[in-house]
C-alpha cells in the first residue's frame, strides 16, 4: 500500500493509503466517497493527446475574447499556470469559488484569512456547530478526523468531551449524532442568530417557540454556548447560498464576537466542498482573478472558453450555462459530462488522486503536498 492524498473533497485526507491492481482497489482510511472517487479515477485513460493539443492551441490563440473557467479541482501550481495563460492571451477567468466561497472569504468574518485550522479544532473544539452544512453528504471524515470523535489536548474523552449542535432547514444525517438539533425555515438563519445573540446578551428572554423551534431546544442551545470554552461554527452552503449570505455571515460574525466578549474562544470556519476551492480563492485574493467575469459571460462577451476540470455546463446557473454553451469550448479534464460532450476539443487527463504532485489547499487554508501515483500506478 502507498500513502497518498485523497482529493475527493476539500479535506484532502493525507492519512490514507491505497493499492491498485488491475481493476481492483484496496484502500485504507478512505471514506466511501473517497474510495469511490479513486475507483472511478483509475478507469480514466488519456490516450494520445498531441493532435488535440495543437487544435486546442489554435483555438485559444485565435480567440477574440477568451474566458477561462474552473481550476477548483486542480493543484495550486496549475492555478498559477492559469494566470500565465490569461495574461498571455488576454483572457478573463472565474471559477465555482466565485459562487459564494469568494464572497464568504472576503466578508469581515474572515477578512481573507482564518484564525485557526482543523488541528486546533481537534485539540480544543468543545461546542461544535454545523450550521447549514452536512458533512455526512460532502466532507465525510470531517467529524471523525477533526471535529467530533477524536480526542485532543483539551478534549480528553473525544466525543464525550464535546457538545454537537446542528442547525439546518431539514433533518440531516449529521443531526443523528447531535446534542442540539435546530430545524428552521429556509432563509431565517439571520433571524435565529439575532434571537440567540439577544438571549446571550440578556436583552430579551426566549419565552415562546421561535421559528418553529421549541423553547427548550433553543434555551439548551444557548446554554451550550454559554458553557463552552471553545465554540467552532462550521457554516456551509445553507448559509452562503441561501440568497441571504451577507446577513447570515454578519450574524455568525456577531455571535463569535459576543462569545469572545464574554471571555470564551469562538471561531467560524467554512465548509467548502470541492477539493481546491480554497486554493482558487486564495489565488484570487492575490490578485489573480478577474471581477464580474460571470456577468460578462452572460452578456455574451466571450467567444471562446477554456474549461479545466469542471463540468461547468452541469454546475453553472442557467443563464451562464446557456451563454457558455454558445461559445467554442476547449475542455481539459476527466472523461464524461455535459461540458466534455459539448466541447469543440476535449483533452482528457488523469485525476490527481492517481497521478498528482504539487499541492492543494485544504478547506482550513493549510497547503497539503501531493505525492500520488508512484506505487499506485496501474
Ligand atoms: S473525507 Fe474527502 S478527502 Fe477524506 S477520504 Fe473522504 S473524500 Fe477523500
């Protein structure tokens, strides 16, 4: 077995190993999602790409107005290459990070940085809150590696020493292991945050059901916050893609501030899902991204699009996907999907889980080095 880094999600687990023999995959430490990802990746064969490269280069060089999209699943070194291509061919670029993640990291709640990493959570996180995020659907090993199960320096008993809260618009798998489960109507996160903050500040007392949440549940949640020495709120797509992103993030930032002002530790961390969303976001902060590129795509400003490692036609909102489908598409990435099928030229690549070097940036902004594909070559 060879130690590798799984790129199935933004946790980039570097404590896993795998062995591939023909079509058989043996893995150790992977979650189901990661194992399936590896099984799928080994079926990707790239074949000869020389002629396709020449054709792709011709299209890109002759583009009048070039748009570059993707790179949230590539290594950081490839993100730097994107900058060079954009600069050489005078292109503009965007990625799925523009749809929420970038705004979250630009918000004053983070100001482009994070206060702690996941190892800090493992060692200190006492009250863990998943707010609008469900690791059982996306970042499977988040609870077992970092936030819920493991023991840590100040968490001697693991899960027994932690309190878990889940706030969501529906019952989720993650709720099954939670001490506090708050189910609220869609779009009312900011209102709930206001209520919790008022109770913590003693400005108003909860006496009645709030947003359908029973008084005992809500009071228990607030008492949990008051007791905890270190609270960590992991917010996800329910917070940043609900159309109320700014108010939601401001509410979480205020909650963190109120807890800190009472002498406790409190932090908010994002739960972006795609393996290198944070790398793409960091690169954008370093001045390597264009502004309003998606809007310009919708306005039909681009005639050619280079898409890298993203089935963008399946993932973009309708108007942007429609505009993109009307351009000449050069696709670089794994075989299959709407974008691959629609592209004028497709250059298929192997997945970095089977052949990857360089680095990707974990969801807590830590860079993780890859060294995949030496022994698991197939
Ligand atoms: S949690 Fe994510 S990175 Fe870790 S093994 Fe599962 S899919 Fe891979």
